[in-house]
C-alpha cells in the first residue's frame, strides 16, 4: 500500500510540473504568434534558401548548441540510470538468501516439508526425500524485500552545507533537515539553513551516507533562494 501511495504522489508531482511547463511553452508560443505577422516571402526564404549564411548559422546554432547537448546528455544519463536501477534491483531480490552458519548445515521442519541450509549458506525447501521444492530468495522474505526496495518514504536526518544565492545575500550556508523520499539513488529533502527555509531539494546519493543536491526555498527576509548543497546522513 505504501508503495502504491508513493508512486501516486510521485506521479502527481511530476504531472504538476509537466502541466506548468506545458502552460509556459503555450504562453510563449502565443506571445510569439502575436508579435510576428505571417509573411509568405519569409516562409519561402526560410524553407528554400540555401545561400543565406545567416539562416545557415541559425540552423547550425539551433542543432548543435552546447545547451541542447548538455540537456541531451542528462536525458541519456537519466534513462540509463533508470534501466540500470531496475536491473540492479531485480538482480538483488532474485538472488539466493545466504545464512552464515560458519560452514555448518541445518535442517528445520516446515509442516510436511523441510528448510535445509547448506554449508555455503544457501537455503532450500525440500521434501522428506531430499527433493528440492524451492530455493529461498530475497524476494521470498518480506522484510528483506522491503529493505531493498528502491523507492518509498523515509525519514533520514541529515546535515547540509553549500552555496546559496538570493536577494538577501550570496554565500556559504549550513543547516540540518530530513530526507523523506527516495527513488533509487535520488532523494527528496527538506531542510533549514542559517539563511533560509528549503522545503524542497533534490539530491543524488554519491556514497551510502552522503550526496549532492539542488534546493529551492525562501530566505528569512522573504526572498527566493537557490542552493547547491552537499548532505551527510547521521
């Protein structure tokens, strides 16, 4: 149930931002149409002219500018991260469970079957004749599957430090807060610093206890602020 609620909230947040972005693009398009009258001669020139150096320069700058290249690279990284994350998660929950019995074997009766733990730590459900019914995997144990789940709500306390920008001043900021949602190595954070309140920040986990992120908030003087921060879990 918590997993379903998490995905619904994530979809609502994503839908909100996509809606805002769509309205912004639509507004810009309407303004452009209002400010530019339709001209057939300009249309023919734009479609058919191959000798105009200015048009060539515009087309080349639109197709090969650095900004589009950076956006394209980030898209590729994002897609590959999702594919890798899904494959990694599936691999972990499908892996056999291993118990550390110091190289010993153990057999535990389970109704008509038995749980047999081998010397290498793997566990199997077997019949009284030794026939293997099932190999125990991580996904068969709810507690392990939940611990390895790559998304969901969390309450991890953290400290942050970074560089902030705002009308009330730019400079180094430090504070504390919580990381409250995770999606693979991405996290949503909320925190306070000596310069303002940051209700939303997005960070990427670099190590098990730290990561880098970008947050938006309000300064104590009422100005809008942006911070590039590094966080540590404690």
